[in-house]
């Protein structure tokens, strides 16, 4: 296993310590768990963006026009809330 040393602001260190005490976990366990979750999320998001660009560049992506999406979003929470616009 590799070792990683980082400096964190004092408030994050205190927050980590409080959570470790409350959960019975070590600070290292919590930091590693947080790092794993962050990396998983970033990896997913990066791959999703890459896939979207590939589809757009390949001509297989479908889009809804800006005005249609804007109109739909403006209707949220009103009595006239509409359905999502069709992608073409």
C-alpha cells in the first residue's frame, strides 16, 4: 500500500477527528473512504463527458433546443408545468 501525506486546513482536521470519534473509525479510514468516493465520482463523470462528446462528434447524439429546454425549466413549479422537450 502506498503512503500519502497531505496538509489540510485545521477545520477539516477537526471535523475529521470528530467524525472518527463518533463512528469509531480511524481518520485514515475515513480519509481513504472519502478519497475513494471522490475518485469514483470523478471517474464516472469524466467518462460520461467523454461518451457524450464521442456521441456528439459521431453524429449519434440527440438534442433538445435551448429555447425548448428554457421554456420547460421555467414551467417547473407552476400549474402549467410541461413535459420534457423531445430530443431530435
